[in-house]
């Protein structure tokens, strides 16, 4: 389970299509997100690259999205709720 699945609050803001972000910017955003939000559980630990790839996969599969919050002037990655 990733931290994006563990987030309890709804992020309000404007969705930013992840595939329109500069690849380096997207990687930096995801890197910051996983180092800030990811909590290891169990005996399995992941490298930073593995965590980034997992979040990228969730973005590609529509399970997560990038949201820009104008109030805090920050981006976050949040789960998509069906």
C-alpha cells in the first residue's frame, strides 16, 4: 500500500495532467511526495526509485492524480476516488 492510498483527506484544487509536466519536474514531485508521505509497513522496504515507479504506475492507471492547490500554492499527489 502506498501513502497515496493511506491519505484520509480530500485535496481540493485543480487537477494537473501528469503527462503534461516536464519529466524531471514530475520525478522531483513524486520523489518529494514519497519521502514526505511514504510509511514502510511490514518487512518489505522499497528503494526511492521503486517508490517513484509505483506512484508513476498509479498515475498512469488513473488510481492517483496530481492536484495543484492555489491556497497553499503547492502540488500534491492524491488517490482517485471512484
